[in-house]
């Protein structure tokens, strides 16, 4: 799988259940060896945590800073977004 396909399916991947076992394994394998995509996955997971907990607790400062870092590096890798 290439990075574009992984990025497109990352939301589904994190939603569980929606992908076949085979497809999940393909994505997992890509995430294991692709730093960009695993960073993106980490970001998505943290973002979900933030969204899920935002209504109850304020976001911890350390987590927010980590998300900022990831978001910045993710944007840096997208050409033409600045
Ligand atoms: Zn990738």
C-alpha cells in the first residue's frame, strides 16, 4: 500500500470493524515501516481522545503540545499548503 491509500483509510482503520482483516493487516504493516503514516495515526488517535474527553476535562497541556508538534510536522510534509 502507498501512503495515500493509508491516509485515506486511516479514519476507517481507527473506527475498527469497517475493514477486512486483510486490509487492516496491510495498513498495520505499512504503519510499522512508514514513519510519516504512523505519526499521522498517532495524531488521529490523540485527536480522537481529545474530542472524546473535551466535553468533560480540559486537554492536558503536554498532550496538546504533542498534537501541535504532530500537526505542524504533518502540515510541513504537505506541499503547497502554506
Ligand atoms: Zn506511509
